[in-house]
């Protein structure tokens, strides 16, 4: 079974904040009927993930319509290495050397098992995965788990498109087009500032940015409604790469109903039961993620601010990361009586709980997206990296944040008085009401974007569609080779091919004809009206719906009607999930000048005006209406057939027994799959109307995981 599924391999940097979103993506991809292999290192989390999910390496776990499995490799890491190697970059070098070797071995092993990897996806701290994909000639994509604004800042820095702070000019402000704000020197992603002590992270991210042209897609943990202008700008900056906002991933992944988890902590209900006992909007939730280490002095100030303000809280105080020589955070005993302190909690569920009033956060992007999507304001205490830029956006752009600090570079401890003031500002009073209203607006936008037909739902559907339809690319590669071989073979038999004719979904046949200098033609099996619509779209002769203007109506000369946005060929609409078909058809339209003739299965009397108009638009191509072909072909008296179904006289004999004009004939062709719910409605309509019918109910197409249609017995 698994050998027939499109196989996608995900490679993650071994950190909880990187594993969680990539695993969400993996579950989501698998749920659509693909095979996903999730790869990371044995240490520090692999062994624990294996235990938490009760799995063995390579064993398949069903997720929706597909499967997911884990593979863990040894990069030689031990916890003792962390303090010694993390700042020197040796940890990342060792990971790259071992990772390249192990990923190649895994790809080879699955190739031998007839499960070839069709796509490699990595997150940003393992940019070398793109090199492996390039070497093995496997399409690749990147999951970006910061904002698109930060992606653009890194892109501008790497490509020297804007001036950034330097050691000699450390206080330069940065202006990036389509960002709603000029970034002050301490508001850019701090890894890009010369004063940053973590330059190794900047190097890794900029290596990924440098490799973007080698990837097919950048999947971003954001959504169009949140960052539309900067997403559009990045798409224009990188036309060779598809910029795909597919977030919030934690909401998208909820549809998978899978218990596979990346967080290795035990889930406990204690904190949820505690929240259930609290009043709505009464609790301050505090968490600084899995990596950030806030100074003990700042922890003390936050604790005393809570005591002085009287606010109740749920505080996640994680133990120090294994291998780092850091003392655990210590809280005053008296503060424990005012709230709840835990080492871990299910953050998505906590943020969705009505008792939570605000979130005191480091402004990591995962936490930010979860808070925005849950309608929870954030009190911003950023530390480093993208957090400082995200805090700026939360306060000044998204309008759901209260600023508490400016980042680690500020080297200031925020006093307990200021902490208490800002927490109260986010919990009570007019400002708190305004923040909650703004946050709830983003929650509604997030819910809409992941809903059926929402922007992230569409974007993810298009991404999966391209991966599952890679067969189209394989068809082109194999087809070009074999057609050339056939032409050559018949040439040697003194039967030279004088014309090549193709239909629209194999447009590359025109290239073969052009290369071999053989005249070519196209058989178009849609209406001439649709041909004209595609021609107008490809050549930008009319305005069509876009993602930002989805309801534009389309006017084409000599069409008897203006086409409403939902009346154009749906492949041309930005909401369509089958963009691969639009790509194929538009490739054919682009090649029309290379063909001698377009043979159309229509007739002049049916579409005279639009046929004449197309002839004028393309004077170098003969527009030839030659239909209806099924009637024209009757004169051939040949028993050769393309329909592979067995011919049976049963239905014709049944029709012979019926009165004239008494039967409803029902058929939805060979490709369309009508939902079972609609089939039920049609069946009951026939029952209620008393109409007699002949209904063609085809079995599901082989290889597609669809249940056969079921009709009521009566």
C-alpha cells in the first residue's frame, strides 16, 4: 500500500520549537493520503519522542488517509557537548556532516524498498538539506517558522537590498518596502545585528536564504490576512519560489485527529482542571518557550509584580536544558499560593481557555501565532532573534500586545512596578478591552483561513496537489524520451511522422515537434469560449480574479455574457485547489504560436462569433472547429475503441422498453467525484419526484483513496 503513496521526507533541527511545527506539517501532509517520514537526531529528543509515541523506527502510524513514521539518526551529540560546542558552531557542523550522510542513506534505502522520496522538506536551521535534495535531484521545500516580515528582513540582508546596522554604524534603522513600519536598529531580528552573540544562528538562516532559489516552495507559519502585503512582496522578489502561507499550523493540524506528538512532556489535566475553576479573563498565562532563558533577576521582578498586583497566574517554569550549566529558576514561596506553577502544560488548550486574560511571553513565533489565533493579548518580553521584531508587530501592527521590554540587547531588568502596570493594563480597563477585541478579530481571521476554501486551506491544498501530481513531471520526462524514440524508429522503418497532434494536458508534445521540426496541432476538447478565456488569461488581455480581488467579473469580447467570478473556468480562479491543471493548460496556450492548427470539438453554428474572434486573435494558427467528433467518427466504421469498459446491451434493451422522453440520464464523467452527500440528495430527489432514470455510478479511480458511491436500496 505505502509504495503507491507519494513519499515526503521531513528533516528537523533537533529542538522542540522546530520539531513541533514541522511535525504538525507532517501530520497534515500524511492526512491527505501521502507517506511522510519524519527525521531528526537521536539526541536530545529522538529517544524521548520514540518513548512518548510508543513507536519503533520506521513503523508506520496511520494519519487520516496516509501514514507517518519516524527515523532518528546519531550525529555524535551528547548533552555534555552543548556548553562546549554551541557557541563555536561545532554542534551544527557535526549535525551537517552526519545529517547529509544519513539522509542520503535513508533516501537510498527507501528507493530500494520502492518508496522513492518525492520531496524533502526542512526547517531553517538545517539548510544543508537543500544541498542533499539538489544532489539527489529531489524537489525540496522549506518550512519557515518565523513571520514573513522576518523572512523578508533576512532576504534583504542576504541580498544587500537595504542598509543594515554594522559595527561602525550600529544604530542604523532599516526600511523594507511593504513593511508597515521602519525597523529601528534594535527591532530588526537581533541575529542580524553586529552586537549579537549568537552569530552562528544568523549564519544558518542566511545560508537557508541563499538556497531559496534551489527550493520549489517556502511554507510559512503565517496566514495571508495577517501579513498580506509583505507576503505579496516576497512573492514578487522570488518569482521562482512559491511563497505559501499555510498557518496557523496548530489549527490546520487539528483536522488530522492524530495522537502523534512532538512534545515529549507528559500531558497532565491538572492545570486544565485548575483553569476550569477560575473566572473568565482572570488568569495571566506565563511561558518563555523551550529555549529562552530569562535571567533570575527578571524572574524575581515578575514574581513580585504578580504578588503586588494580586493577579492570579499559570506559570510554566521549565527545568534547565540538559547539558547547559544553568541554575533552575527559583520563585518565592509566597507566590505559589496566588497561582499555579508547572513544568509543562498543553499551551494550545491553555490559550483557548476562557479563564486566560493575557499571555506574558518571549514572543516566539509559534507562541505568537497560537495566541493570535486563540484571541489572547500578549505582554511582550522578547529576548533575541525574531522575537524583538515580532514584539514590535504585536504592539504596533496587530494591536494585541503591550510592550514590557525591547530584548536581551537592552540589558535592562524590567522593574516589578512596570511589570505589574503592564500586566494590569492587559487584564483590566479600557486598554484590555481594546486588546481583547483586536485579538478576537485575529482569531476569527485565523478560523476563516483554515476553514474550507480559506487562504491557508487553499495554499496547502495547492502544495499537496503539486506533490501528488508530480506524476505529471515524470510523464513529461518519460514522454519526451519515448516519443522521440518512436519517431526515430518509424523514420528507420521509412514511415516518417509528418504531424504530431496532442491534447491539452501534454503540452510538451509541442516542444518535441518543434525540436524534431515536425508540424504539430492540438485537439482542444473544451468549448472555444473556454479556449478564449484561457488565452485572455495567459496573455493578460483581461482582468481575472486574484487572491486579493477574488470576485472580479471577466469580460471577453464576442462572448454573449460577462462571466462572473464563479463562472470562469474554475482552474483560473485563485481559490481552485487544482492549479496544476491550470498550469498545464496555460502552458499549452503559451505554445499555440508553435502549432499549425487548433482542432476544436465544437462547430461553427454553436460558437460562430467566438470562433471568428479567436481566429483574429491568433492569425498564425488555424482555428478549426471539427465537431461533434463522435458524429464525425461514425463514418469510419471501425470497432477500435478507447473506452476500456465492457460493452453491454442491457441498458439499451432497458431503454427500448421505456416511453419517449421519460428517462433522466445521469452521469458525471470519468474524473469528477461528486460528494456522497450530494449523491444522497439526488437519489432522494428521484424518489420524491417519481422520475425514472438511468444512472452511471462508476467505481472509484484506482489509486485514489475514495469510497465508492452508495445509493439507497429503494
